[in-house]
């Protein structure tokens, strides 16, 4: 699935995401608001005992916020 990079989980809008990083949902948009582009994702903060379902497999530019990437589901 194609996504827009949105930084780090703890600080959306700041930071980079690289190929192989796990991601979670990015900055939320209010219900009923028109969204241009792809869903936003943030780099997942690793915590013991947690697993993440989506991983970055390719970048369509740099690792910076606002760039696009492709993610794949890795856990059901």
C-alpha cells in the first residue's frame, strides 16, 4: 500500500523513516475532512512485547516527512 511518511510515532512531523522500519498510523484527520494524497504513517516506537503489522519496503524519494513509500503487511 502506498503511504505518506509522517515522522516518528512520538513526534509526528519530525524525523525520518527508512526501508525496513515498522510503521503505525500517522497524524489523524477529522472525520468528514477531505484527505489529499495517501494515508500518513509514523515510524513505530519499539517497546517490549509489542508487534507491528506494517513495514516499509520501498521509498519513492527520501526518508523525510512528506515523501511517499510503499508498506507491506507482515503480521496478521
